[in-house]
C-alpha cells in the first residue's frame, strides 16, 4: 500500500488533534492524588497539623519575650504547612499548593529565632 504526502499529513493532523484533546481532558497528578484514599489521609494529616499550630499558639500566649515571638512564628509556619496539605483537593485553576507553603525566607527567620533562644 502506498501513502501519498497528502494522506500522511491528514493522518498526522488527525492523530495530533486526538492527542491534544486527550491532554485537555487529563487531570493533574495532584488532583488524582487528592481524590485517592492516600490523598484523603494526607489532607486529614494536614488538618491535624493545623490544629497542632493552634495548640502552639495557645502555649505562646502563656510565654513572654523572645519565646513568645518564636512560638508564634513556629505556629504560623506550621499552620501554613498544614493548610497547604489539607486543601490539596480544592485548588482552583491557576493556583498552586505551593502558594500556601511558607517561604524559604520564613524558614530562615524561624531558624535564626530558634538559634537566638538556644544562646
């Protein structure tokens, strides 16, 4: 069987269109994970982490000075991590779970604050 250039181009176009349509229908790996049993467990763990942040914040209220400030910082950091994990299933188009995570700068500041307490 002999195929002409025109026929070949047509087959390539049709195959390419099908591939593009399949790509549009495909869900992100994060969305697939969030709907799985393991994803639900991760979201539940994220909620527990968020509640731990609340406990740390409550403890910070009983402290004074640098310890209070550092515990509040730890609480905020932990809250952001827990929040990012607990809402991986409600991400809207154009948003990312990484938007809710603490920044590297926040981690470095927390690291410095803890080092000050150790001196």
